[in-house]
């Protein structure tokens, strides 16, 4: 990745393609950007050159962004894929394809830089690991969770690293994330615990799962229970029977 990221921007709408290309080239993290105005054009460029990342519109005539991402995923050394779309309806499909990020138009500088940092991290991980399948570590487990936004509606991909804790809500779970974000995910707390335990999450109460790296303090109570204080100041109850294991996991 010497000299910055090598990227391919893909969009069938030329004004949108020009804007995206311009914004990518303006980043200090980027060294080179090619542009393609169709899925077919992008596939030709991908066959001729190796890119660190592809910023890809979802809805295009002919070969769509979803179809192209499916093809790219089968490459021996696949570039990281970031979807850029005016619609949020393909977020779930993006998650299933394990893309690195999902940007909604109009794309802000802040969100674009966040996506670029993920591409950089994926490329650094590939270079340090050495395997072709590691070209984007996030492609196997992108650390992105498709959730419903309780405030703005729609579906978005939430970085799992931004999650503080999760609360059971019937057939759903409510996810609490950085900056006061609250989201819904259709899942049982038990199933989520099984899937997320390898990523430093722990069930500390029949209703709560927490991110252990976000824990800052354990406050014991007289009745043998405790409250776990998280990095944003939130307090989550700890069941009596779970307290010893929590202390062991936190090495308190």
C-alpha cells in the first residue's frame, strides 16, 4: 500500500461518479483512483489491475453492484468492497456479501474517511497476514451488523466495535451504541450471545449482553449483584451468578 490506496469508483450516473472520484482523490489516504461507469466496465478494469478497494453503486443497469460484488468476492485476492447508494434497502444483502461498509448518498466527508480507514485497516491486515484470503480481513467477518435505526428508520450497517450493550426486547434485541444510538435487531439474546462471544461480548444478565472492552468499572452491591459501568457512563446490571465469571474475564 506504499503511496496510498489504489481504488476503483463505480457509478452509472456520471455526476455522482465524478463527485465520488473527486472526494476519494482528495483524501490523504488515497494514492490512485480509477473510475468506471458500469458494472461491465468495472469488471474489465478489475481484470487488468489490482485495487485495494472498490467503491460501488448498488443499482446500475446491466451488471448491478450486488452482482459485481458477488463476482469480486470470488477473486483469489479480492479488494475490499464499499457500497455507495442512494437507497438503504440493499443493506441486508450487503451484509450477506460481507462488504466492508455501506455509504448512503449524499456521502459526507466524515463517512467517506471512516470507510477509507476500514479499507486501510483491511489492507494492513492482509499485508501482515500474508494470505490471499486475508486481503480484507473484514470480508470474512466484517464486524458490521444490519440494524434498524429507531430514530431515522431504514436499515444501516453498524460497526460492532461501536456497540456498548444489548438488551432483550421480545423477539428483538435493542442495541445501544456510541453517541446515544439505539437500534433494533431481530434476534434472540441467546443466539446473539453465541455468535458474538468470540468478539469479546458476554451475557451478564438474563436481559443484557455487554461489550467487555467498553467496561470501565464494576460496582458491587450488598446483595451480591453489581452494576457494570461502560465507557459512556451507562450502567448495566450484573446477575449474582454471572459476577465471578465477569470479574475473571475482566481480570479484576
